[in-house]
C-alpha cells in the first residue's frame, strides 16, 4: 500500500511541478540576459522533478511497482516459469523455437563427423592400407545405423504406443487446463497448501538470524502457488515434467539397430585388442568411431513424421498456456523491465534488473532493522543515540598530565587495605572521567563513526591547510619551501598511502583520520594559495592608500577574496575524503560505512550495498548543502566584482 501511494504521489509531483514550471516561465521577468547568474537561482520545483524521476526509475526497474500493485505477480510468474522450463525440454526436440528437429541436427552433425574421420583415415600416414580399409568399413557400418532409426517401417510398435500415450497426455492436459477447477484440488490438499503459503512468506521477505544479529534474504520468490492461476500452472508444470522425463527416457531402438550396433562394438573391440602397441593411431581412430556410434545410440533420433502429432499437441498447449496467462503477460511486459522471474530446478529467482537493484521498500525495511541497536550490522547499529555520562566527555577532552604536574603523590592504600583519596587523586579521577555527573544523548554507530572521521580529517586539513596556503600565496620563501613537499605527495593516490599509514598508526580512528587529513590538506593549501594570489592588486593598493596595516589588508581584503576558493576547496575535499574513507575502511576497520559495504559485498547482500551507497551520497549531499548555505551567507559578493 505504501509503494502504491508513493508511486502515485511521485507521478502527481512530476506532472504538477512541470506544469508549475511552464506557468512560471511565462510570468517571471525576462530582463535577465543570458549568462546572468540570477537566471539559475530558485527552481525548487525542478529539483522535485529530478529527484522524483530518479526515485520513479528506481521503483520501476527494481520491480517495486510490480510488487506494490501486484504483490502476487512474482509467485504467479514463478509458476509460469516452471511450465516454460518443462516445455523447453520438449520444444527443444521440435522445430518450434528451433529451426529444425533435434533429430535432424544430430544426424547432420554426426554425418559431418563421419565424413571428417573418413578423410583423416584416408590421409593418415600412421596406418597401413589394410588398417585404412578396416577402419573405413567401421565408418560405413556406423553411418548405416542412422537409417535404421529414421526408417518408420522399422520403428517398434511399443515405441509408437508410448509416443501416442504421451501425445494423449498432452492433449488431456490441454483439455483440463482450460477448466476453472483444474487441478481438482481436494479440501485436504487446499488446507495443506494454505499452511505452506503462510510459512513461506512474501516476495523478497527478509528474516533475522537469531543469535548473530546479521540479516539475510531467506527467500526471493515464493515457490508454493499462492493464487488459483498460479496453482493451475504449477500443476501443469508437474504433469509436463512427468511427460518430459518419459520422453527423454524413450529410445527408438528397434531389433535391427540393436543387433547392428552391438555387432559394431564387438568388432571394433576385437580389432583394437588384436592391435599391437605400434598401432596406436589405428586404435585411436577405432575409439573415435565407437564414440560416434554411442552418441547415435543415446541420441533421440526418430523417423521424420513419427513425432508430428506430439509436436502439434505441444504447440497447442503452449498457445493455450499463453492465453491462460491473461493479464499476467502484460504485467510481465510492462512492470518487469529488463528481465522476468525464471525457474531453475526447485527454485525461482529474479533474473534482470530486479535481482541486483534492490526494491526501495525492502531497502527501507532493512535500513530500519540495521538502525536498531538490537539488530544492527555486526551488532552495531547504523545510527542510534546512547546516553553517555558527561564525565566521559570531560575525561576525553582533559589530558591526564594535568594530574601528573600537581605537587604531591597519588594516594597509597593503608595496612587496612583502604585507599583514602587526596587532592591529586581526585584530580586524576576528573581528567580520566572516573566520576559520575549527568548523562546526555550522544550518537553512535557505523554512520556516526564515518561522519566523525571525515569531519575531523576535514577540520584538521582546514586549520592547517588554509593558513599555510595563504602564507604560500603571500610569501616567496613559503611558496618555494613548501611547494615541492606538497606537489610531491599530492599526485599520489590516497590508497597508496593507506597501507603505510594504517600499518604505522593502526587500524583505529587515528590512522583513518590522519589519512583524511592528508587528503584534505593538499586541497585546502592549493585553494587558499590560489585565492590569496588571485586577489586584485587594485583592491590592495586602495587599502594601502587608506592607511590599512598588513593585518587589516589580510583580514579585510585578501582573506575575503580567498573565501570563494577556500569554500570551493572544502566542497572538493569533502568528496575526496568520503571516497578515501570508504577505501580505508575497506582495508582495515571494524566500524563505518566502508566496513559495512565490504562485509555485504562478500555475502552478496545487495540491499546493504545500496544502503551504504545511498548513505554516503546523502552524507556528502548534507555536507555540500551546508557549504552552499555558508557560501551564500558569508560571501554574497562572489561573482559580483
């Protein structure tokens, strides 16, 4: 129901925003010339159209619209797929979807093989004339086996009866298949099926593994038919499977053929036994001839008109089952783009975009489960709130050496085994957070860990990179001294530094934050340097003429002029930091979005992978939108002077 409402809401939003945009174009001012930034401002309605279009494509190609509007369609298509799978083996023998009879194809192939081996024997230098004559005789006898199978007069009555029985079964199936009450299910069978339906769950259902806290798909497409139409196709598939098995066990072996091939095998066996070790080439040719004879023996070769009635019965049922699908065929065509539901053995699965593109509804459910502390991912939620005592925060901020520099000694236990605290001991408790105060809500989880790493790496990069970049843009010594160092490490990909930094600083947050600091540092230095060196000289001369000092020129002229470059550099650094963080968490880590994606990749958990991609995109967008607002508020003069 939720998917239906969201789909309708998206369609209404797209149409409404497009109509609003077209009406707005007619009423807004047109005096802004081309190239004026004012023409690009606003346009929230187009943002809604773009976002809605992306979500609509996701809903459509993940087959979530099909799941929302026709929740039983996958189960019904599964039963249809079972029928098609059973029919495929039978249709493969006839010129229905193939160009010719399977018998014809086999005969053409084996005749070509016999002709090829005849030429090889005649041109071979490793056998004498007598051996050539004997081997070619074997080839001729092998080629004479085929007419024994294709001659309708030699076909046994028992084989004809079995083919007719299978043909009658197919026609009876077609007759019953058209009846509404087919497959004539009893009350007990119906109750048993209802129990199985309730146990198998819905399309794409997910369950939580008890004890481990991990989440996995337990079923993709329900197998037990959940509708009357599905039951009809399921029962037909079972009958077709029986007929299919009977047909492939049947062989058109008449007495003449059996005697001929038996005699041929015995003659070749005797011939090979009498050959010496030096006649290995002749023995190999004789062995190849036997292989061809065995392929002819095990192939389904029949007279050209022996299977005509059976072919007609198969075509009749195939056309009938397509008609019986009714509206399901339209659902399959229009709501299952780039694939469908396929059957393989005892299971059905999604084949196409719906397989690797998870459904928004399933993704949302899994995201909610992964966000709960009781489930999480590897026992850690994606994002949750924990009540933390303020003392822990104080202990984290205050360095322990504050207690060490105080005069006096730390308390020592008495002979009674009692420790009496003194002032120095009390201070140590404060700086280590070993006391109780009051609790405040603090976020934690995979998302928070990744966010904090990026934020800290970015902050350190800004605090060091911006002053250094401004210094390099204003001072010849700074530019000459630091420029080679920056340009030496900047072109090196962050992943090249990751193994070294992680091995030196460890797999905890220190190594990852330092790696992100290195990434953001070079970007911020270059941005700040470009902003400082790009300041208009006329503005600096004007400030000098007004009596401004160096500090005032730096604060009121150079730094404001550099802000657009600096803030643009921050936007670039955010994207680089996110990409680097995920790679670092891939290499080493026990928490974070990259760690979650790495584990999910190993177990083919597509929903989890897409969740991590979406989270990274949303966090990056959050950073970027925040910076846009800061740019609009702090440097309104950008692009205007």
